């Protein structure tokens, strides 16, 4: 079974217990970084957001059935006070716990039901190769992206593309999409950039990122660039674990060489995931 169905099963079977990203990642036997990327790639939701929505939805069911003690319900839902629970409940549903209990039905709210996972993988992956890479300096346009990806990334590339080949100190003709600085919600920073010998002064608004020496698992993406989400999903769901590799919380790379045609989105590219050079831990 792949990572996300295991996480959903664990959440649903321990919904009333103390749950955290650490405890769920331990139960699914992957790193918290790996889990925080795999879950939104498969579901479109952050793990923390799904857990919160499921607990509030079950609390809403109880309130609609007349649950008398809101503080007890708050604690069972993972909140330390009536006030914190009420604030989260109102933000999520648009009404207070007391209001929902008074109306005694669920007709005007949207509940988060348990996700049913399709066990079919989105993309067939060849086994990755391992590459040792020296430190890199990446220079380019950066933006913050939400957990489920960003529709703005293609326009980000369109804005950056005219700079490729015209940046002082650029190394080679390879462009990189760099994913880094992920948080527990799955949001991340994304750079459209190139490798440089040293950071140039201009354009001053460009992002500068030093990536330390790293071992990468390199996966090939041979389809149109628009299908990249399916490849990432398969990498996080089973590609790394099938290869016996453990993902590290470090910048991951989309590597676009001369074979990739930015006009058509065809030609293929590589996805480089930082890993521990140890097998059998995930």
C-alpha cells in the first residue's frame, strides 16, 4: 500500500487520539517531510488541513445530534479550550458550535468525509538512478506556492524564460525548477532559475539559493510538462519507497536540458529528489 492510504487509515482509526505529523509519519514509516509532500500531491489537501476538517466534521455531527458538553467535544477534537474550538469551528463552517447545536441539522454546512483512495498509481516510473552532485548556486525568479501546487508556475516560467542564456555567470544551458522551504501544510517556495558560478547583481529582485552537496534520486518525466503532477504524486507515493530510499528535507529539482522544448512542453526532463544514500529505511 502506498503512503497516503496508510496515512488516511491511521488518521481515521485514531481520530480521537493525539495526532501529529510526527506520529502519523512514524506510523506510515516515512519522514515528516515525505508525508507532508505525498499527502497533498495525492489528495489536494494538506495533512493538517484534512485532520482538522475531519475532526471538526465529526464534532459537527455530534452537535447536530445535541451533544451537551462543548468543552468535552473541544478536547476530543484536539483543542485545549472552548474558545479555541469555537474560533476554529466558526472559521471552518461559518457558524458557532452553539448555533449548529440549536439548528439540530447539517443542511447548511459542508462536512469533510473520509477520503477514499484509488490504489492505482498516476504514472508508471522507471527505477531512479542515484547522482552525487556538488554544491549549486541557483539564481532566478521565486514565488510561494500552496500545498496542492500553483497554477501560476507556467506564467512564472514564461516570465523567466527570456532571461535564460543572458544571466551573468550562467553555467550551461540547463534550467531548474527548485522546490524548497516546505512547511507542514505542504506549501513551498519555487524558483525558476539557472545555475551560476557566482550570484550576479542583476536583476536585483531575483532569488538567490545555495544548495549544498547532495545525493539525488533522479526520475525521468517523459510526458508533456502538464502531466508533472502525476509524476510527483507517484514519486512521493511509491517511487522512493519502492527504490528503498529516504527523502531528505532539502531542495528538490526539476532539471530541464536542451531536449526540453518550452514552446510545446515536450521533450521530457528529470526530477531530482534529495535522498539519504541508505536503503531500506522507508
